[in-house]
C-alpha cells in the first residue's frame, strides 16, 4: 500500500484493519489500526538490528535456521556499514560453504558481530 523510508514523518491514511510492516524479504511487524485512531510505530521498538563487521572475502549471509543460505534475508560484504533491521529471533550467519554461527536478536537491540581479525 505504501513505502516508508528512514526519516519519513508524513502519516499515511489507511482503512481500519491489520497491516504488515516489513521488507521484501521479511515481515517485521503487524499493526492493528482502528477507525479514528492514530497509530505511530517506532520500528526500533519492535525490531532489532544486525551489523556484521570485518567481512574479509566471502559474502556473509543472514538466514533463518533450517533454511539454506540461498534463502537469505540479507547479506553483508566487505565495507558495508549499514545495519539491517530484523524481527526478533534467531538467525544463522554463514557463507555459501559453511555456517559461521547463530545470533539472537531482541527487540530494540543493536547487535554488532565482528568477524576475522
């Protein structure tokens, strides 16, 4: 229905109902809008964020447990500093060859994972 980018403060008028907030890869939150009510959602309250630092050569994929790296929600390459907002939960970090480990993201958490040296 609409797209919101960082820094956008302009409200969107919507019919009463339940709406999904998310990215093309992941649902981040659901919000219920009642008739005549204003709803403000601070995504920092309902999501966490993940940054992966010191990616040396491989792409590091972020994906859900039980899924393959090819179904990744996001990927980090060398030099990328932008964190990714994720719904709270457990995620796997890995390359196309191996799992590197898991991380747990809590609401409001800003997790930074350091790889390599």
